[in-house]
C-alpha cells in the first residue's frame, strides 16, 4: 500500500512547485508590462506634441526664417527708437497730387518674392545689396521692367553684434579701403543711379565719414537717400554740402511683418505726403509687404502719385529753383 500511495505524493509536490513559480514571476512581469506600456504612451504623446509644436512654429515663423535662410545677415536696423519722421521735411507743392516713393531695400536674397515685387504694376524703386546671391538676376529684371535701382550700401551700426554681410563700410577702415569697397559694390549693381544706406546708425552720425562717401557718390553722378536709421544722421547735410541730390526716408513700412500693420504704415505715408507734398517709404521683400502692396494699393494710388525716388528728387529740385 505504501508503494502505491507514494507516487501521488510526489505528483502533488511538483504541481505546487509549478504554481509557486508562476506566482513568483507573475508580479514582476505585470509591473514590467505596465511600465513598458506607460513609457510607450508617454513617448507617443511627446512625439505628437513635438510635431504639433514645430509645425505651428514653422507656420507662424516662415516669413521670418526664410529671410535668414541664406546667412546670418540682419536685414533691418535693430533699434526700437528709430525716428519715424525726419524733423526737417521741405515741402513740394507744385503737383496736383502729393508724390509718394516706395523703396524696397535688401533686394537680392529672396528670389521669388523679389520677382513678384518687380512684377507689380507699381512704380517702385528697388535697392540691391551687392553681395546677395540673386542680385545679378533680379537687378537686371528690375532694370528691364523700367524700375529705378539703388545700391544698398551696408554701413556700420551701433550694435557690434549685428552681421552686415560683406562690403560694409566701417569707421575703422581707411579711406582707400572704403573707396575700394564702394566701387566693388557699385560694380555689382551696374544699373544703380543712387545709393541708400543699409543700417548705418553709427556710420551716418560721423560727418567726416559721410563727407568722404559723398565725394565718391558725387564723382559717379549718383544721388543719396538717407534711410534715416538715427536722428543724428549727417547723411542729408553731407550730401547737400557736396552738391549731391538727397532726401530722407519718412516711414518704415514693415517693422512689423503683418499685412494689416503695413497697410497702416502706407496710410501714414499718404498722410505725410498730403501734409508735405511728398513722402518716402522704405519696405523690405517679405510676404506681409507684398500682400499689403497688392491689397492696399488702390487707396494709395487714388490719393497720391506714386513715382520713383529719382523722379521725386527731380520734382524737389524744381521746387527749390
């Protein structure tokens, strides 16, 4: 009887061991599974948030990042205290409608927007950076379209951290260095009939530097438009002293890259022109400015006569005579 009863006892022991093993490993496996699924869920949520955030950021910032895609060059004078209107605007009152000139600066970097701006049926003046990658092609297109062209000369700003790009005039340079740079830049913009400054809040305040520059501009038979990035600019004074035709910028159109804001600035430009007989606005090749010129041009053209900045200077000289 004892022999017959012993095998069942061993069988029962084995079953208990199997059950014990299952119980021993079931809890760690469940914990591991839970942690794995939790980690997978958190990873999925993080990945989804990453995609949504960056798609939104790109959608809202595309117009800004695209202007910097080619280099670290800063395209506008980065100061909040730029004067909106020069204090000494001589009147021009010999036309039936006030005269308005719009200059688009920084041409040569944004190819597609540059082409669209040139194609607008508006008498806009274009100012080209000599070393920009698309200056040659776009400058020729603007010339063939009958547009007046300026050379956009980079000049030293007060902020030392800003990258002006190549060809900039700096106060530390010798007169000979500046002369070489000026003529190199001018050669890259062959159809230029005038010059205006890119930045230059430090350089344009220096009368000696501006006197030297005006001598070069006069020798080439060019005129000078002061972008007026500082209220202490000596540009117009130096130009007049050198016998160079000159005028100052009145309104920056697109310090805020918004179609509505640019349209508001265009209205200010028209208001200034009505008051003084003429006004100069400066914008830049971006989506907001392009949209504003397309959608707000009817009011602009209905109340003013849009002329090139060269034609404006001719009208001003006739008024003086």
